[in-house]
């Protein structure tokens, strides 16, 4: 009796399926390794970013602490500058008052020296502080030339920077004139120039050109 195995034709198909199994395992293994590598890289990147953020926060905290220290030092410098400026103003005022006390004597002395021949003063009026007064002269002369000499002599003295002829009339060869002058004591002028040129303490708000007591902007990220 002849037996026929009808299942024999299916055996090569099973062999093909069995042969394709190792390739699938390799694909899954590669995918798993790629996934693990990606997760590892992400973790390393996260740790690096976290370290950088911590370092940045530490730097910001140190900068803010340094700013607070500098603000405290700057406040001390501003306080010293304010006290120095107040004291210097008092000293300048005392020195100016001393200079102004002797200003009228110097004024009369300089006027007497500058007064040429044939010029007579009939009036002398002053207004304003003695050291920087406005002076008005009234007088008579034998002509306009002696008046011009008187004006030039006052200006050359250094005490009368500006002298102007206000009016002049002539009658019977006698000239009646009026002069307007500004009297400036050289000593007072030197004190004012010295005070204007005096510089504030380095590091103070005044030295930086800002308003005293103005806070600096806070540091941030």
C-alpha cells in the first residue's frame, strides 16, 4: 500500500520562516540600543544644562552680593563728599567774607591811584556785595581826554573789569560825566574760580555726574 505524505510540501515554508527570525532580532536589538543611547544623551545633556544653570545662578548671586557691597561703599563715599562739600562751602564763605571786608578799602585805594590830573569826583555810589559791587562814578573834568585816561586806568588796575561812560556834558570847558563800573576783587574772583574748579571725591555720585542718592539698577539674568 502506497502512503502519500501531503504535509511534506509545507516543510520548506517553515524553514524560510525560521530563517527570517534572526534578522528581526537584530533589528529589535539595534532599535533598543539606539533608544538607550538617545536616553543616555538626553540625560547627559540635562545634567550639563543643570550644572550650567547652577553655575549661572551662583554667578548672579555673587554679582548681586558684590553690587550690594559696592552700593554700601558708594553711599559712604557720597556721605563723605556731602560733608566735605558742606565744610568747603563754609570755608569759602569765611574766606570770601574776609576778602570782602577789605574790598572797600582796596576800591578807594585803586580809584585814588587811577584818578588822573584835572579829573574830580563829585559822587561815588556802590550796590551789591563789597567784593563784586556795581559802582557809579560822577565827576567833572577839564575835557574828555582825562576822562578816557581815568577809564583806562581803572580797567588796568584789575579791580574794575568793566567801565562804561554813561553820560557826558560840556559847559564852559568843564565836562560833567557819569561812569558805570563793575568792581571785582581779584582775591574773591580767585576764590570763586578755585571753588568752581574743585573736583568731587572719586567714586562719588557727584564725580559720576549723577544725582546724589540715586540707586543703581539691580542686577538680573
